[in-house]
């Protein structure tokens, strides 16, 4: 019976580890979403900077 208890405890520990892994993965997904959102904003900023840079370059000639 001792072996069955050991297996049960091991399975419970594995389940807890799996839940923690899922929780961590969900947090990683949220972080990735925020990173993508930030990158999109950076792209928009860069797009808006190009005309200004072009105008400045033209004015400096």
C-alpha cells in the first residue's frame, strides 16, 4: 500500500507542477501580447517619423 501512496503523492505533485507551468505559460502569453502591442506602436511612431525626417532633410539642402 505504501507504493500506491507514493504514486498518489507523486501524481499530486506532478499535477501541481503542471498547473504552475500553465499559469506561467499564460503569463508569458500576456507578456508576448504586450510586446506585440508595443512593437506595433513603435512601428507607427517610425512611420510618422519618416515624413518629418524627409521634410527636415529637404529643408537642410
